[in-house]
């Protein structure tokens, strides 16, 4: 199979698998959004996915994403920023991305909101939670979440809409440990939504190529799939750092 047809067949197999796992878990099969994480992959791979009906794409650096977003702007796509976001890159997010998955501070939120308002747009935001307190990961610790929410709501950020939580599952962990992490994120979303009375705080971005089945079983509404859609990443072809933007 050539690259384009393998991407199309990966996507159709993944859609079927996602729907099946959701059904088995007693969930609506349409309640899980597949985000194709296209970092390091060339435009032709994204075009193959678009031709196969894919509309949600994830990128993790501004410098790699912007040329792709501009080149593919004639398509009706929803872009998701899934990487760690430095405050000095915030200005590139509203207007280019519909979603940010990695909100982790009130300062970043305030900046994103201000820029979104200046651009006359709104940004859907997920707060990244470091559920397992992994020192190598970004995101806020679970116990910090209520204080962050209080501050965000107190700041009345008109340019961003708080939509839910995101996490990255534990690397190389057992099924039990992985599911415990995802179940914890779901509980945190439920507690947060109730405590702060946030009707739109519904999303759970969790699950990557290696653990999306567990994430869906635990309630994921968005899975972020790179390798499973596009194949292995070749980092020599794409920028890793965001320094030049
Ligand atoms: C790269 C990346 C993904 C996709 O990873 P795969 O294991 O290739 O599916 C998902 N989420 C984030 C935050 C990423 O950086």
C-alpha cells in the first residue's frame, strides 16, 4: 500500500475500533472525537487524511503548525494545539487553532483570552492535568485544579471557553495503572463541572496510539492519535523546538 491508502485504511480501522470500544463500554459511539496528531508528518499525509474525511488535526509546536494551517486553509478543519504552550507563543493560537489542550496557568489563560478577543474569536480550552505527578510532564497537579478554576472564573476570560481536561497517560504502565489514571481525570472533570456549575465542561482529552482503548473505556471524548494514523514519526524531518517563531 502507498502512504495515502494506508492512512485512509488506518483511519477507517481506527474509526471502527473506536466505535466498537465505545459500544462495549456502553457509550455513544459518536461521543469520541478522533484527533489526528500530524506533528512531523508532511502535508501529503495530512491531505491523504483529509481525503479520507478527517477534519480534526493536532500539532504540538507553533512553528510546524502555522505553515500547515495556512496551506490547508481552504479545507474546513479544526486544529488542536496539543503541545506545551509557552506564554510567548500564545499570540499564535487564537484564530489559528480552535482548541488548546494544554492550558496550565492563569497567566497563559489571560493572554490567550485577550488575544482571542482582539482577533474577534473564541478558543476552546482544556486544562492539562499531571494526574500521576510525573516530573517529566507538564500540567497542573490534581489538587491545584480547584484553585486554578477559581482564578480563571474570577478573571472572567471572555475569549476562552473552558471545556474540560486533558492528560497524557503513564508511559509503559500496566492496563490497571493506565485506567486508574484516566478514571481519575474523569472524576476530576465531574467534580469540577459540578463544583463550579460549568455546563460546557464536558471534554476529556486522553488516549494516544498506545492506550486509546483504555481511555475510551474510561470516558475519553477526544483521543489524540499520531502513530496509529500516520505511522512512525521521523523527527529528522520536522522541527522539534519552537525557538525560531
Ligand atoms: C505526539 C502526541 C500525541 C500522539 O502520539 P502517538 O503515540 O503517536 O499517538 C498525542 N498527544 C500529544 C500531547 C502528543 O504530543
